[in-house]
C-alpha cells in the first residue's frame, strides 16, 4: 500500500491540513445545513467526512473518490448557492468562506462553507493539487489507483488486508468469474509476507495488485502476439528491434530506432526500460495506449482548414441547454450550460422570460420547469467556460419573450459581463459569405431576431413552442411583442434569425432560419439539392419537435447529410443520438467545428455527388478536404478487459458480453454486425471475429461500437459505447477503444425491463407475451383478411411476427415516438425472412405517428387491436380517454391488452417502485380486472384473463402472485351495440411514416402438400435429441404424413398422389445410398402406400443459420402429445446392433449406437400422459411438479435450432431436406419439441412407467395448473 513516505514533498505540504481535517458546513439548500468534519486520505485518494447520527448512514455515502472530482470552484458558483443568494439566506461576506467540489462530470456538487477564508483557501489549494495530479496520471497509474480503491472498498473492517474469502467476493463484485482452485493458487503465489494476521493467509494492497497482475498474465490474445516477437530473448521481453518488427508487420508502421526506444521508455515501468526492453506488462500498456487507439492522433488536434466561411462547418449544438431532464417539469440549471460547454458545444440556447423582480429568467415557458437567472448563466457559465475547451466562436441562441425593459437589462448584462468576448461589430450588408471560425476566435456571437426600430411588432424567435404559442405556416413558432429593445437588437449581427421564405428567395449570408425536425425531413425528401445549397451560404438550425417532452433526441445523421450546421440535441439525454454527436465532433481536436465534405461546399451540388468519386481517390484519407472514394474496412474484434456490470445489475452477477458494430451514414452505408456472446466473463472476454464493410461515402460515415450484456429478461443492457468518424480511424493493426470515460462512455439505457431482475425467465417474458398474443390472433374466428392495429409499437418488434399470420391483410403500427418509428420502420417492410409465395392475399403495412387517444381515418374497420405493455405508460388523462378511444371509436372485434402485474413485484428481490422509469402506474390483478370489466360494461365487450411469466420461477405461486405480465382479451358483443364506429369523415391526426405492400400468390394443392410434408419432417427431426450433434436424421414418410399440420383438404390429398414422385417433381432430391449407420425416426405401422423411403433432414453446419433465442416451436392447442403403446417389431434392428430393445409402453428405444455415445444409458420419454401446453409454457415451468412423482427426472433442454415463433408458419431455422430409400437403423419415437425429457435408466425399474401415471397425477395437475 502506498503511504505518505512515497509521496513527493511538494505534494505532501499542501495536503497536510486536509489530512487533519476541518469542521465545515455542508449546504444542500436554504434550509439544509449540516455540520460535518471533512478530511482527505491521500493514500487511497478519498475525501471522507465523519458520519451523521443516522442509524442507517452508509459507508459509501461518506466517501468521495478524489478521482471523480472534475473541478473545484471558489465562492458561490453552483445552483445551490445561487438559490441561497436569491432567498438572501447568507451575507455577501460569506462568499469568501464558500467553495464547491464538482464531481461525476459536474453532474453533482458538494457545497461547503469553512469557518474562515484561510481554511477555505487551504482546501481549494490542496484539492486542486490532488485533482491536477490525478489528471496527469498515466493510464497505468490510474489503473493502479483503481485497483487500490477496489481493495479499500472491500476492506470493511479497515484491517488493511483481505482474506481469501474477501478476495473471492471482491472478484465477483469486479465482474470476474474465477475457478476457486485457480484463485487459491494465485492467492498463495502473491502472498509473499506470511507474518500477518490469520496465519499469514491475507493480502495487503501491494500483494493484491500482484495477485491481479498474475490474473492478467493469462490473457491469451496478448500472450500469443508477445511470444511471436520475443524469440530473441527467451520469450521474456521485447527488444526495440522486435518492437519495430511488431509495428511493421501488425500495424503497417515503420519505426526508427529512436521511436522504438521512446515507446519502451514510456510504457516500461520496471528497470528493463533502461536496457531497451519491454516486458509483457509494458506491452499490454502499449496496446491500451493512445498510440494504439483506433482514433487517429492526427484527428485528435485541429487539422481542418479553419478559414472557410462559418456555414461550411458542422457546429456542435445544444437544445434547451438549461434543462437537466424533462421538458415540462424538469429542473433548470446553470450546470447544464457548463456541462455542454465542457463537452465542446459551440451553440447553446437561452429561453428568456420576464422575472417577477425585474430580473430576466431562463426556463421552459408556461411549464413547471424551475427558473434560473439570466445573469447567473452569463456570469457563472458563459463568461467562465465559453472557451475552456476550444477557442472557436460560441453562438448564444436567444429566444426572447421579455418586455423591452428586461430585454435592455439582458443587453446590459451581455456587454458588462462578457466585455471584449462579445462580438459587437456591425454586419456588412454586402458580404458574400460569413466570416470563418478563425476570424471569430474567442468571440461570442448572439443569435436572435434583428429588429429595425424600438416598438415594432416583430417575431423575436423562430423555434418550436407548445400549443399555447402561435404556429406559423413554416413550422416555426413565433410570439408578437409590442415593445422591443434596440439595445438587445444591436448586439445581433452575424446570426440574424428570420422567417424562412422558401428556397427561391435566398437570404443574405448572415440571415438564418430554424426548422423543426419534421420540416427538415420534408426538405430532405423533396428538396435535397436546394437544402444543401441553402446550407452552403446560410446557417440553419434543426431542433427536436414539440412532442419530445421527455427530452428525447432525433438521429442527427440525416441532417448532417443535408449540410445542416446547427443540429441541436438535448445534451442532458444520453442515448444513440448523443453518442453519434460525440463521435462526429470527436474529430478536428474536439473543437466543436467539423469541416463539411468538399462536395457540400461547392455550388451546384446535386444529390448523388457523394457517390460519384474518382476511383483514384478511393481509400483512406488522414486529413484535408479532398474527396474520399469507396473504401473497404476490415475489422477484427479481439477481446475486452475489465468490463463493468451495467447499471442496475444484481450484485455478484457476471456479464455475458458481446459487441455490436454499426456503420451509420448515408442510407446505402447503414450496416450492423454482432459478435458471439461470451458467457460469464467480464474480465477478459475473447471474441476474435473478423468483419468487412464496403463503405461508399466514408466521409459521412461513423463507426459505432456498443458493448452489451446479454440478458434473458429480454432487454440486453448496455455496458459501454464508442463512436468515431470513419475518416478518423487510424491505420492500425491491433488497437483499442481505450477505457477512459472519454473513450468508452457508459450511458444509461433509455429502456429498461426488470421482468427478469433476479432470476431470468426462459423464454424471456417479452417473447412469452408475443407468443401468447399471436396465438390469440391466430385463433380469431373472424373471416379474413384481418386488419390489425398495434398501439405502442415504436420498437417494431411485434409486427415482425404479425406479418407471418396468413389471414392478416393490413397492419397499422402506431406510436408517438416519431424518430424511433423512422429508425425502426424497416421492420414492417418485406425482408428475406418473409415468404411472399405463401400469402393467400396481399398484405399492407403502415407505420403511423400518433396517439392511441386520437382518432384517425386509418382506424376504420379494424378487426384486431393490440396494446402490449402500453397502458402503464399513459398519463392519467390519456388513460381516462383510452377506453372510449379504443372500444367506443375504433370498436375492434378483438382487443388484446397486456400490462405488468404489481402482485408479482414482491418476487423481485430488493426491488422497489415500478419496473420501468416511464411507468405511471402498475396494477394488481384485481385493479386490472376491475378496469377491464368496466370497459366491457360501458362498451359492450366480454373479457377473459390470462398471463405469462410463471411465478414459480421466482419461488412464488400462481394463486398468491399471478403471472408476471397479465393479459386481457376483449371480444365485441354481436348484439345491442354498434359494430363499427360512427366518427365523421375527414379527421386525420396521424402522420404516415412509411407504407409497404406484400404481394400474394395462392399456392396449388400440390405445392401446399409438398410444403406440409417437408415442414412436418423438419419439425420431427428438430424434436429429436440427437439433432444438435450435426447428424442426418431419417424420418419415415408415413411419420411425416401422420403429423401434418395443414387444412383438411390438403391432408386428404395424400391419398390422391404418388408422394415419392410428387416430392421428386418438386426438386426434393432422392439419395439412394445412405450411410451404413444412421439415425432413423420410423413408423412401425406404416401403410405400404407411402413406400419404403425416408426424408433425410440435415442440420446446417454454419452456426449463423441458427436464430436466437432457442426455444420450442409453438404447438397448436389441440395438438396434444400422442401416446403409442405399441413397441417396435421383434425383427427391427437398432443401429445395426443386431438386437431389439424392449421398452415399456409409451417409451422409445434406448439409444445404443456408438454415434449416440453422449446419450448412452438414457431412455427418451416423449409423454407423461399430460395434455400438451400451448406456448409460452415450457416443461421447465412444471419440472418441480413432475418431480413430485418422478424424483429422478431431469430435463435436456433446449433443443438447438428451435424458435419461439413461426414466420409464415415455418421455423426461421431451415434444415436441408432430401428423400432417401428406407434403411434399417435404430428406431426413435416422435418426440414433441416441448416434451423432450431425459430419464435415467435406473428410474425405469423404480417406477412402473409402462403403466398409467400415479392416480392423482392428472387430477392434481389440473387443479393447480389448469389456467
């Protein structure tokens, strides 16, 4: 453990007073002052205060890691202090005793008041020294400090040592799954000092770091490369020569001797560096360094031409910068501006209104958002942080709603506080182009409406407003004010906001307009060339639509593709749009300005110019403005290291990581790939997978990495993300994304699902819901084609399955999240999994943006409405309107509604509140049924209830807790109520996002019969236990015909055809010579009319053909498990073994062939005399019940290749099917996919399986599980 003696003297002196500590006031609000003693522990870089007298005060709440501190502020420079001042709670002299510690990237503050100014200054000086030193730490030093912090956090009794059990617990908490014997060996190897407590079987902090080093030395991917280049010195160290070979061969970079020596000196921390040698640990540090980053060092500094006009750059921009959360009731904060500016944002928004005391305020007008003073924003944020990150110009986008008097005060504050930083030069009316960022360095430019005379009635701003504002025909919102201030107008020069007059009336370069996302989308779709030309000369600002009250963001890429400069995003909302924004402006040194591609800066742009590149320019570009042609990107995802658990993960749970790689750019370049999942390994997951992308427009493309944790609860959680412009990807062989917060940024998931919080459901509950709702629709007796409306379908995952229902003729996907609908609309389009030839009638799918409570003409004549997990997201007023909107106006024949069951929540351990942050309520079974019954009574419906998510999975029971998710099925009464709605015509409130059509073709009887036989053979083969062994199974044709799933007229046609010739005529190949040993699923009583031949089913060898998740194919409710009491004929051979295997009634033969060795000594049972369970039920749910009667039962499940849902009546997994002549082999009974159960051989003698099950078996089953 590091102690004070190891710290430099110049560091020790200033922090000594902090080590002793001082009593100070902790201030959390006007009435929240707490007296606490604070002190610093420099050895483990922690700020600690003595605990309060609260009984349950946590240890972690009184410790603040100094590494998390981002800034130290003197005086009153936070929202807490500003509120204190506004209420006049402290004398002005007290500012000299106050300071604030900002941490967690300025998201939180610790506001303190010392007893005098000297103590305040000592703390500020000492903490600043520690923070500066922390910022100067190398990656390795930071890593060691992190390990030390992990050690001290695990040392609960503060003994400065950890026992073996404590180390195991710490590893688990660090997301590391390690064999206990291996851990013990590493523990003893690291335990060098035995003369300590517990007989020496403990590790101090230095030994724990040594233990971790031993653990890291097992990284095979690093070991392999290291050994490849250490042959000269006995596989111990790299010489400068071998390091040069590594760079030449793997990285494509030629290093001179001096460069190699410099790298060794930088990354070798031991004495080997003095001898020009690099150890394995030094090599690991090099691989994780900026030298090896995927982001090119050339792009980490300003390298674009900054002398172009301002309109030739993309500008990092923020929308409603003052808000920290929701648009209607969120908090306004000065910190919002500081955060955005520290992120390199170059355009911030100030929404200005009259304050009650004559002081202009900033807030989201006519909402419940809190207010902050305009003066505080300018003084505490803009003045101090405008150029803290970048010297290039900052644009203040003012929305002015103030009186003339308060406008004048705004102008006074801008001039007085900002002084020379404010750009006040009068604009040249004849300018041809805007000045450049280089011309405006360290200048602040005001964007607002330019008035001509005081008192004129002009539009003061041109951005979105809610319904209370006036909406002009251009989609911009405006307010008319009688008294305007020329004082403020005089400060507006280069960014004069004007009303858009159309592309045929171009304005002057210094005039700009703002467009809503929908208006910009319209321009992109219909006026792309004009829009790009407009953006070549003038600035445009794109802002989120007024419906985004949750502060969500749109995808900015399409607007950048149109040359829009100021694409404003809600910086407070993490997610993919902000990830793309960070990636975009990571380029050019993060200065907030990125030069547009050259074709966007040239007059006369035509859509498609970006594709017409000279083949000579194809390849990589490391800088400059020249065009880059089509390029090939080869990417290998090798491994990860020390991946954290996602937020909200259960303590001790180890992640199952995988990597998603996206290419985001023009539509032709959109691509997505995924690695395999590595189970239970967050410490050093190894993928080593190669992907290739052909990128047509690389200068508009972004490369996005998402590291996720696979979850069986349905929502895979995000571990970390990283985005980088494709043109900024360096020429690397091996490289890294890095592990710093700037590189691998951990962001909260926008959607969370807690249904599998403690123990995962299998299959996931969301798939169980889909399966249950699909079965309800399929069993709908209403004649087709059906019209189906899915409300709340933004993720578009359910429509993928509804498309497969043959008697559905039209699908409407309705949601309010317009951007998400745009992003996911392709799910409703025809794709390669859709079997067009099997549709009996055409299908039309429409993606619509609108609310479930609004009427639209598209909702006429609806047969089925689904609202899956929707109602709990509705506000009270919308929920009140829901029944009349759906049951009173739409009046579907069938309606299916699912919602979480709050009775079930008690089964989630350590869980409080709702399952999702956006849930407004969660109902118990009684509450939901009461609401449903009231709907039925009011609108003429009947209702039945069911659910999915078995409570026994979480040690609950059906009677007490019910299902995890409850489902209500409404059916319209046929008499006494109107069958259709009576809404007047011409009322349209929905916006059409996309529309698709599926062609139809009626198959002939012969084609349907061939399909049915082939599908039957596939299903039988896929239910056979050996199917996952990459073998070919032979299904007797009579077996396939016996289990056909098809209309009666198709089944009857089997008697009218020579099936062998029919199948051959439809190109089903017949193989005459099967192998001498084969696995056969035969029929012992096959009618001879089918001939003695089998259908051979071979599993594809590529794992990519197997679709996830693996679970049974749904069975129809009436397709029970068949029980056949007959045994194989005595002359039937098994796998050529020459003997027969007598088995009890209802059982298949024991497996005896050598190929079946993994199953030797096992009997397969396909039926326990139970009814078949329609999906989503699975045998696992009932295993505890089975084992009451058969304690030795065990379950072999799932059978690889199964899918929970069918696509167009067929499994996604498509094996190869051939016909072969009959060949003697072992007999296997048809095993139902949902009842593949293994029973140990000894159990056959223990229980009378040949007879009926125990007398109380079915009775007890029916009583407990009939629902």
